[in-house]
């Protein structure tokens, strides 16, 4: 009897959480969520569990209690665009203004990247082996953003090769006496 009661405790928790989701509307059908590193779109919110379709087109059933009590990132709750970034390092001695110009040109030409807010570049660090930059941009297609990032990297690699801009690898100098 005690085991039966403990089993119902989780079910009851999921039911109450389902009602909270439906009343508070913190998660809605169509929202893009990140739950423990899995990103997907909410397809249906049931009383006990919610159906989320992942980027890999896999339907995941998530207990509603997890959506209420766990850390869940809702990428699309109040806005239809989200900011993303990619990192890139170039060799010391590279013209930083030229790198910034190329990064912005590539971002502005990509059809999936929003023109407002405008993409921007940050010179992040003088790292051990590179000058580190971040290209920040906004995108509406949250499910395809990894493809957008990949497109940017392919294009940047091609342009950097043509412009003779080196993407360095970590190096160490060892001195011996």
C-alpha cells in the first residue's frame, strides 16, 4: 500500500505541474526549449507529460514536473528572435579591423541572420595562441541555428584562406638549458 502511494506521488506531482503550466503559460505549444541540453519544440502539453520534438525529429515525453521544477531555458517565450554567437581565433599580427569587417560581411550576407538588431563583433581576448573574437547575431530559426553557425564557419574558413588570415593552433615553446 505504501509503494502504491509513493508511485501515485509522482503522478500527482506531474498532474499538478501540468495544471500550473496550462494556467501560468510559462511554457506553451510552439515554444523552443532547452531541457538538460536537449533542444526541441513543444508539440503538446498534456496533464501528465508534454511532447517535445527534438532537432533530430525525435518525440520526447517530458514529465510536466520537470518543466516546472528543473532549469528549463525557453528560447522563444517572449520574443521570436534569439541572440547567438560563434567564436574564432586568428594569429597574432593579423589586422583586427580586417577580421571585424569580414566577420560582419559574412553575417550580413547570410539569409537566416536578422538585420535588426545588427550583428556585431567583440574582440574578446589576447589568448595564448590567438586573438579571439566573437561574432554575435540574431536568428529566428532556433531549430536550425547550428546549421547557420556551421555555414558561417565554412564561409569564414574559405575567406580567411583567400585573405591569408591564419587560424592558429595552440603552440608552446620549450626552452632547455
